[in-house]
């Protein structure tokens, strides 16, 4: 496990949330940014589809977190149908920061000021180990789908 002193503050918050949930994983600090699924997959040496992107959308004006597979893009119409929203759009950076306390490219599944309604892409179930951002664009963590579901209380949906 990484030394907390070496982790960015937002990643230390994520670590606390993980520990409180009884999940001990090693948060990795990367030398380069992992803001995109392709960058993250190259950095950790996994298939891009095993990257669990944390995307914040506005669903009927309310921020929601959608964990999607890096292997495809979320289809807004499919997403709206899957979560029962009339309108879904990408949240602007200011909303992402306010809702999560984290910057785009580093949004973790947890560690937010208040829990967000969360949805999990059913395609993520196809991978034994998933890699998610850990609160900062240079930190990632390995999790299983079951851990991700337990951490977030997320509802499994189709996003593409």
C-alpha cells in the first residue's frame, strides 16, 4: 500500500472512504496523468475496457456518477432510459468539482463531500480487476466489480 504522505490530499480522502468500507487496495501514484482511459490503461498495463471511468452527468438537472467501461462511450439516450431520466447531459467541470471535490480526470468512485447517486456500466462486470481513478489525475486503484458495487451502492445499468 502507498504511503499516505506520498498521496495527494484528495487521494488520502479516497483512502479513508475505502478503509471505512473495509476495502484495502493499493493506490498507485503514476508519473504521468491518467486523465483518459487510454492513458490509464497504458500506465497500468491493462485493457482499456477494464478502466472504470468516473463520469458525472446531469440527470434532469441533478448530478449523478456513472462508472463506465473505458472500452466504449456512454450513449446519452441509452443512459437516460437506463436511469429513468428525461434529459441527461455531461456535467460541466464546475459541477463535477462541486459534486465530487475532485477534478475531471481524477474523479474516484468515493471520497465525495456527499454520496452521489451512482450507476455502474454492466460491461464492467466482464473484468476481474478494474482500475479507477483515486481522487487525482495521477492516482489509480485496482478494484473488483463487487467492491465497486459495495463502495458506491451503484445500480447496474446499460450505458452504451
